[in-house]
């Protein structure tokens, strides 16, 4: 948070505990400066009142109630353990059960800090959890129904796989390998990791396929999901693949892909 210079002639104000402590530390390190002034606090309250909203009171109560944060910290170990369990379920191919386990963990965590009332912010997550439960019972809730669109449809998971694979091939090429060789390497490592051309297919991903995915990513609009994944991976993991031992870097990137889309999904 940027430091704000203290205004002259303004009396001190009662601040939340965490902000009082921050101001005290800041005052010792930088005399004459403060995180917030009386005038700024008055303006904040006036702004909330002008909008006619009452939610500001709940937000402010959250800031001044340190026990909420203490409860959140106490719940972190449970959240981490539940997340690990969800990851194990996901890796074993039980994707829906993994999603439900992860959602339940997040909801339990939010429940631990309900004293500041999240204004129903967890309601969409609870609705999603009920919808996933409904799928196990043969019912499809409206929020999970697909939209009717013109033209061919591709799942988001498939887009992520294609964009990610294309980016790995591009990064391998940038490390010094010829494009055909780079695509051959990536196709082989994807096959070894369990990825196939389609989730419900046994057809292998070939070097030609990877090369086509790369061309598709480069020729797509910047707003296209495949192009977006391609650009992000190329930008964030530039230099991760070495010319002499490309397999290690390729496998690392496939491991990252696996955390987003499990083989067979």
C-alpha cells in the first residue's frame, strides 16, 4: 500500500487494529507519514453513504474484527489438506469428485469467517456444488447446460491442451531445435504423459498435429482462447527448455498442463 503524507491540522482517528499497527510501524520508520488520514476516512464514509449502500458497514466490520482473520488462518491447514485430497482424486481420473471436494473445502473455509457476512458471495459456489451433485443423480441444472452456438464447438479443456502444446513446441524451437524436430519431441512427451488427440480417443498426437496447433495459435485472433494460452505460456516460461536436454523442460511444462487438464478429460 502506498504511503500517504499526513495532512496538517487533522486530528487522529480511530482506525482498525491492523491499520493502527501498520501506522505505528510506518511512523517509527518514516516519521510524519501515515497510511490514511482523517479527511480520507471521512471521504470514504461519505462516498459509501452517497451510493445508498449498506454493504460498507459489513466491509468495515470485517476490517475491524481481527478474530475473523485468526479463524481464517486456523482453517488454512484444513484447506491445504482438502486441496491435496482433491488433487489426488483429480489425478486418479475422478474429476467431478475432485471438484466437489475442492469446492467443499473452500466453502468450509469461507464459513469459518462468516461473522462478517459475505453478503451471499459464497452462494454461487454452493449452487455449483449442488449442480455437480445433481449430475451424479442424472439431473442437469440450468447453470451447467451448454449454450446452443452456430458452427463447430470445442471444449475449453481441448483449447487449453492445444494452446499449451503449441507453446511448448514454440519454446522448444526457440531453444535451437528445428520446428519439425521440436514438434516430434513434444508429441512424443505428450503421448508418454497420457494425452491423446481427443479425451475419449486412442489416437495419438503426432508431430504434424502439434505443428498444426502451433500454426492455428499463431494465426488466431489475440482474443482466441488457444492464442491466449499460447501467448501466456511462451511469455511466462521463456528459456525453460534447454537445447541439449529439452525433455526435462518439456516434461515440466506438460506437468503444468496436467494441473489444468488431466489426460483423458
